[in-house]
C-alpha cells in the first residue's frame, strides 16, 4: 500500500503507519500525488478548528481578489488613456476619475488586508490548540507499556545532533 501512509501490517494484523523518518524525507523524494490528500486533510483540520474564522478569511480573500481585479481594470483603462494613439493631444482630465478610483481601490485593498490579520492570528491559535489537543489525546490513548518496547519507536533513531540531547540522557535509568 505504497503512498497511503500505511507501510506494513503489524503482528496483530492492523495496518502499521509509516515511521516518522519516512514522513521527514526531503521534498524531492516525496511523490507529488500525496499533495491533494495533504491539502484536503489540512483544510479539514482548519475547518474543524475554526469554521467561522476560516469562512471570514475566505470572504476577505474573495473581497481582496475583487478589489485587485478592479485595480487591474482601472489601471488598464488609465494606461490606455495615457498611451493614446493621439499622442500629445490626449485628454488627461478625462482620466482623473480612473486615477481617483485606482487610489480608492488601493486604499480599500490596504484596509481589507489589515482586516485579515486578526482572523488569521485567531485561526492560527485555534488550529494550534486543536492540533495539540488531538496529539495529546492520541498520546494518552497509547498504553504506557507500548513505550517500553523497542518496536514502539519504529524507524526512530534518536536525536541527530548532540546539541539537542539533554544532559541527563547519559544517566543510568535502570537504578
């Protein structure tokens, strides 16, 4: 079952999840076909953590996209008026409404962008809390005896750098 997150079957017959070191491979070694599933799971996680904040952010993004599109259209009209085929006889007074509209859209884009900050920060905190709670629930569901067996750390080789090894790891824990 390659690519499904399940590598082997355990002795009990249940599928065994991929070891952590498989998930930590560099991006060039991960198949691109995992991306849709990853995006779907991420969106589901964010939806579970904060629906209202996610919908608020999506609405603000839609509004910002609309403002940006109107800026592009106004700028196109403005440039067409400046680079007129008439050359030096272009009517710049007729372009003032487009300049004013463009300035208003730039200001509106700044306001919508600043309005996104609070829901984004709140959603980040909610996702962090939701994810931490799920990890804690999963960790607590594992019997303590499972941490004592050598197979409980399948694929885990310990810290790679001496700078992250606590000083008390060299202590003899058997006494």
